[in-house]
DNA sequence: ACCCAGGGTGACG
DNA sequence: CGTCACCATGGG
C-alpha cells in the first residue's frame, strides 16, 4: 500500500485487488451512491457517501483508491474505514484453499469489510430486519433527510446520519411515514439508550460472547442484527451474521444441501476461523450473485 | 393474489 | 431450550 495526499485528495495505491463497487454495493453499508467517474483520469467507478459527518467522494483507480476531500491528519480515518491495513490477500488465500468456500472467490474477490460508525450500524441493521437492501437504503436516506444535518457537497445537498438524540426525539408516526413500519419503536428506543450515554465503543474490547450479550438487550436486535453490528462497526471479525442468503449458502457449501442442526451450523462457522465474519461477506456476495435458492 | 426481503418479539410448550 | 404466529412495507 502506498499513500499520497495531494490537492486535498488522498490516493492509496497497490491494494491487492480492492474493488470499490463490490464493497460499496454488497449490502454491508446502505448509504454509498454511485456517481459519475472520470475515465480519462483512470477512474473505473466512483461513489459518494457521508462518513461520520464527512461528505466524501471515493473513486477506483486501478486496484487503488482516491478519496476526496481528505485533509492532513485524516488519512488514518479513511485507511481504517476501508480496512486497508488488513491482509486480504491472506484471507482470500484461506478461501481459495478451502474446498467448501473456494467457489465464492472468483466473483467476490476484492471485497473489503468497511469499519462503519457503530450508532449508524445499530440503527441501520435494526431497519434491515425482514427487509430488502433497496428498501433499507430508502428508509435510511429518508431518515437522514428527516433528522440528519444537511451538508453541501459538490453542488448537491447531502445529509449526515442523525445524532442519537435527534432520532430519539422522533415520533413513531414520523418513522412510519418514512417506511420504517413496525421497527419504528425499536429505532426510537435504541436511539434513546445511546443518547442516554450507552457507549457502543466499549463492545469493541469485549469478547464476542460478552459483546453479543450486551447488544441483544437492545430492542429490535436479535442474533443476526447483533452480529452485523459487531462485524461492520466494532471490529469483531468472527461475528457471523446468518440471514436467509447465508443460511442457504452454508447449507449448500457445508452440508450438501441437507439442513443441519443448529449446533452443527455453529460448529461449521467456528471451523472457518477468526476471520469468519469477513469471509461471510464473500459467501453472502456469492449467494446473491447466483440468486441461490431462487432457481434450484 | 401470494411470496420474499441481510429477522425479532412474545407466547407457549 | 425450541417452535411459531405476527409484525409494516414495497417489489416481483
């Protein structure tokens, strides 16, 4: 990895096949929007987002990345967000060398698991329950317009993800009006707990077991949503969210399409190792890319 | 009309 | 401990 800061733009090169499009659209984060890219400048894709209140534009440059704007001292934030210091070549070798998982690699290679803001992840994945990615994105966009701070960026208006107190102050009806449905009370209740001072960050240092126990006490957070939050925002690389896609994929890849017992599934996940959560994202991408279960 | 989507809750055995 | 009806919403 080589980094260079020039004209308020951060260039990060030599990223072992990093793929921005796959990472931004794979369903781990819901706020990245594709935008125009400059192919004359070598860009092959570009997206905008607001990260912890900062509006940014990221573009794919070869197997590298540009991020704008980035001021001096902010490099670490972005390197951490995109998880660029992790050995993904090593993780992809683990997948390639595993008979059960290697089928996932050709399509999913290049995915990175982003390190998102924990509160945004908490609310976003409460919304994700029994929902689809397109609609989840829409609800979150409307939530940001409703309660987030407006930010001017390159001539378009963007919105920060709302502060905990701002969501806590919303009414159930306001959330239902943006499409949150029956999850509205859960969203408000969880936002209130954070606004009242609960520190999600402390879960970063706990064991997976203890961190799960804490998060499961939030209304609207069950086993799957819990593991999404821990994996996507709190550094628990072995948190392994099992949704309908992963359930079908694991059944096919590990159990020859014979439904396993819960304990057998648990054992299979453990066998993947300490990066099982990151590898889960490759499995998820595979399952969705072939629409596993839809036509067989 | 029915089924599905990055499921969770609460009730009941 | 496990199962299961129910929960809003929009798209296929």
